[in-house]
């Protein structure tokens, strides 16, 4: 497989791991970008733009990044907090009065991004068209009774994170979440990243689809733990219901879905765009832009939730919208914070090493928080930093 792009001296292991993903792990088309201290040190791409196509992946090719979108939206929430416009310890109802219903009166702002709000499910799932309507989504979560007392436990809000965080940003700023993020994060940072892809950008985005890794002869096929498998198989479990808050599953190749601004799942980005956002959270980018103060950066990686996750049925660690290193989401080092996209993409930052990382792909595998291809790149990056 021809790998295009460049790596700075010392980061050759990342190129080797990226090439091996195509040779050994069934990668079809992907890109990876790494910044160190605000300077790009890895910029690689290979394969095809479409998971089922032949046109080559180009440097500007973008893909849907699924739940890696959550980390970008979390940055928006903390940016509002940094500016004094959003109090993390205020009740959500302070900004969104309709949310004070069905036992959610004491829900704090910090509970929403930390997956402690207790509303990972909807009693009546939304159709893809309904989910794309921010008014309908906001009304659904505002009316929903929590399945645990807000703030007392945590469980991954796989889909409802969209309307919880999107509506909060809209109430505070008076603007749609996608437009606000474009003006306040993607634009200043110079990131090719969209929440609500404009029609002019549709041609840059490849077709995505599910893939399976080739199975080596004699290799053991890894199986999920029995409790995890049972949770995904049970239609009444919190796990199934959380991921089914949009039913049927949206067509991620549909231009209408790509144009929807769903903070939990519909972000579109290049690997470089994802990495640039994270680089701007921990230091100055090459253009001198820095979004977070040092105090906000520390807040970003402060733990909010840890232990058994009532939805994912494994141990998870969350900050204010980001997964933290360890448990089900291994990142670069203990101080790292970021977010994967189910079955593929990953973005994160590690303040100690000055590293910001972005990986996007057009092939999704059956993993939720730790895709083998992304993890191979992270291990190679760790090797490069310690060699």
C-alpha cells in the first residue's frame, strides 16, 4: 500500500504502523495527523476515499467521525465556561427552563457532558429525520424521566448527548450549535471540521461502511465479555436502548444526515482538522491560536465519572465530555483526554508530551471505544516519543 504524506524525524514508527493497518488489519482508506507543541509532525493518508470505491484518498478527504464529535462539542462547552457564559455548577434549568421536568430539576450543567444526567435513553426513540430537528430532540430529552438520579451514577449517553449539549449551547449563545462551533472553534483554529456539513463540502467526504479485519490462520477470534455481549443482545437493556435512541439507524452516507448537526455522532473532519482542534486546547498552534487557558485545560482532563458504566457495561473514565486514559479507552498517557468514534476514529490531546492526535477512517469495525487500528497508531506514537 502506497502511504502518502510526511513524518518528522523520529516519528517513523507511526508511518510503519499506519502501513501495517492496511496490510494486516483490513484498513480501506484512512488518514492520521499528529501535532507536537503546535507543529505538525505526522501527516499521512492512504487507500481509497470510499470504503467500497477505487478513487484515491486525498490529503483533504474528510469522513464522518461518529462519537469523536463529542470531544469537539465538549470543547465548546468549556470555552463558554472559560468566557464566564456557562456555570458548570448551575442547574441546567437556569439556562433551559423546560429541562426542569420529570425529576431532573437538580441536574447540573456538569452532569450533561460527564454522562451523569441519567437520560441515556428515550422512551420513544426518534427517527433520523426527527433526530435532525434540534427542537424535537431538545423537547424529547427535556420531557424524559431519568433512569437514575442525576449526578449519582454514570452511563454513556451515546445519542442523547446530541440534544443535551446542543440545546445547552443554543440556549447560552442563541445560535445553532453547528454554526457556533464553526465560528468559535473550527474557524479560528483553521480546522477542516464541520458539525452540519454544508452542501459545498459534500464532495470531500467519502462513503463509509462496516468492515471486518482479516483473520490470520490459526488465530483465536476475540469475543466480548459475556456481560457485554448480553447487554448488546437484550433489546430492553440500557445499552441497546441508548444506542437505539435514533431508530432506525441513520444512513451515514446520506447527505441529509451529514448536514444534520448532531453533537453525539455526525461530525465530519479530516484527521488534520481533528488534531488541530486538540492542539489548540493544550498550547499554541502554528498560527498562534490557543483556545483554552491552562486552567481550562486542566479542567478538561479532570475526572468526573469512573468505574462501571451502566450503558457500556465496562469500566469507563469521563471528564467533562472527554474519555480519559485508562479502562475502556486507552489513550497515550495518564494525563491524556479525547474521544473515539465507534468502530474507528479517534482524537485526543496529551498535555505532558504536547501531543495532539487525529485519526479518521472510512471503514468501521465492531468496536466501541478502542479500535485496533487507532490503538496500533497510539502505540507507535508512544514508541516514537520514548525512543
